[in-house]
C-alpha cells in the first residue's frame, strides 16, 4: 500500500513540476524576447548584470524544457547558472539581482529531487 502511495505521489509531484516549468517557459519567453536584442554583449547600453542574465536565461529555458525528459540534466541546467548569477550578484554588491529567478530555481531543485528519486 505504501509503495502505491509513493508511486502516485511521485507521478503527481512530477506533473506539478512539469506544469510549473511549462508555465515559466510560456510566461518568460515573451519577456526574454521582448527585452529587445536578447543577444548578450551586443548592446552597449546593457549593464554587466543585464548581459549576465541574458546569458543565463537561455540555459534556464533549455533546462525547463529538457527536464520533461531527463530531470537531472534539466535540474542542473537550471540551478547551476542561476546560482552563478546569484553568487556574482552578491560578490559585486548588487544584492540578489534576479530575485524573480527564484521561481525557476525552485523548479530546478524539484527536477533534481525527482531525478535522484528514481
């Protein structure tokens, strides 16, 4: 009985995580492309942090999509770039620049939990 509850719980957990990832992709892509030229280091008006997050966003979107097939790889593609962005923001004194990135970071952590639960 416990095994059945665990399997059903994991399937529900997996689908909730996937739906959150899809929602982030659908909500985030228009903002990413609406930013203007999303290619980093092309526009001289962008700050270092604008360019940093323009480098991180594609990896996060790829990780969110890839997590549907392989949770571990998707989780690492999401969490590692976001952590690097957070660390660089803290080192340079910009605080937690990219606070809204905590939402995909949580999905990345959920993907990692699912990947290591298998």
